[in-house]
C-alpha cells in the first residue's frame, strides 16, 4: 500500500468529498443503498484477494 503524506489541504478536500458523498447517499432509496453496499463489498473482497496473492 502506498503511503501518502496528508497535509491540512488534502484533509479538507477529502472532508468536502465525504460530505458531498453523504448528501448523495442520503437521497438514495434503500434498494439503491443495498445495491451500492453490495458493489463496495465486492470491491473490498477483490482487493483483499489481490493483496494476498501479490
């Protein structure tokens, strides 16, 4: 995993992105949230497999 130096500016940018994503998430239906949860879990599982085999 690549290490990155976090500056105050990067943290503020990421916080803004998180707030924007949270607003979008709050507007989704439960069905849409379930679909995206499944997608995220698949990506996490695949990333974990890649790390173990690399």
